[in-house]
């Protein structure tokens, strides 16, 4: 065995050891975001974006900057597929600057970005996006597999959804994934679900939001992610989650759950969109409140009593607005 092979083996063993520690401590890393002086929290959600400014990514970024200034943006949520086509090849990949730092330059967007990994990110060096080296290049960047953002009245639980999808472990998928930190799909998902459930149970936040890359409910190209519906959704229902935010489908949409207050919000239109790629038969039409197959993003604002979700197109025009109160949301089912 040569020195390079020995190093790779040692690195893999170290990753597995670290993963085991993370799996057994039952704690997701927590980041604190103070609420504004009036007690409100505002953020923008964007997904499926990193294309070096192409496919209107730069135009969407410009509109995000305008909206961010208007709403008094606190931070940005990224729902994954941060860099196309195959993530980053290393922590020194110029695509990081070309698709992130050089694109989201508006003053209002110089806030923390909290990101999860998408399936395209796993096709590259997934560890690169988690590296502290990227934070040295651009201090806004925070990307972990699963973690919590605590914004006082709002808690956001970021969940690494790519390892849930069984298709990605098969040859039929046709792609190679960076599974170095996922030695066993079933064990990884089991311990992650345990940690998410424990964190949700401990939460005293007024609003609970779960963020993942893959959709639970969608009438877009990929449709519903069965593994999440079967394994994660029941935990969300049992623990009072209000919203699930995701990307993956390159569209904007809002779907209500049929038997709980949970709202499913897709914001995966940060650059390339899929015009006309829709299948309304995958979900109850009465539950679909909004669908748009163009580029855009979503903003969210929360107070102790109310929530406002707004979807925008590439021109910054409001496409759909949903306003609810905490009392109304939980009395409507």
C-alpha cells in the first residue's frame, strides 16, 4: 500500500470516527441570529443557484438585493444545489467566488448565508463546501450537513436530505456521490432523525421551520420525495413544525398539507428553471396554492403572532403572498 492510499484510508477512518461522535451526542450545531429591535425576523430563501451568473442568476441576485433592503434582511437561507453541475471539486475551486462571492454583491446580502447540501453538491467534493477555508474566503458562508439557526422566535432546522434518497445509491442513477461521511445510509438517516426529533422536542420557538434540499410535496419535475414523506414528515407533524422549505425542483411553489398545519414551500429557482415541467396529479389540486415555473426567490418575515411569505419573479414582481397568524394556522386543520 503506497503512502497516498494510506493517507486516504486514514482520512476516511477519521471521518467515520467523527461521524460516529456526531451521531451519538444527539446535538445539532446551533447558530444564533438575534431578532430585530421590533422582535421580527426576516430572511430570503433561494435554491439551485450556482451557475457563475448564467441562466439569470445575476438578475435574480440583483432583485434579492432590492428585496433584502426593503425587508431589513437578517440572513439568507440556501436550500442546496449551491454549485453546478457537480458541486465544488475542492475548497480552492474558483466556482465558489464565481458563483457566490462575485454574484451576491448587494449591500443587503452581506449577511450570513446558511446553506445545506443538495444532490448536485454531493456529486463533487461535499467536504469542500463544509470547509472553514471557504469562510476565510467569504465570511458570509456557513454550510453544514445538518444544524440549527436560532433566531429567538424562529428556529430553523436544516436537514441533510440527500442521504435519504435511496435512488442515489444505485447504479441506475448514473452519478457518483461523495458518501465519505455516510458509511451506511440506514445508520446515517436513523441517527439524523433521532437528533432532529430531539431538537424539535426541546424547541420553545414560536415558529418551527425545517429546511432541506428535497421536496416533500411538489408538482414539479421531481415530485414528492417518498423517503422524506415516510421518515421525516411524521416527526415534523408530531412536533409542531409550521413550514418546510426546500429546493430541488427548479420552480416556486406553495402546497398545504392535507391533515396538518404544515406548509410546503419550494424555492429552487435561483438560476435555471424548468418551464412547463409540471405534473399536477402528484398532489391534491386543492392543496396547491401556488406554482410558478420561472426564476425567482422567496422572502419570509415573522413576528410573535404573524408570518408573511412572499414569492418574487426575476423582475422582483410579487407572484404570491401568504399571510397567516399562529393562531389561525393551527386552528385551520
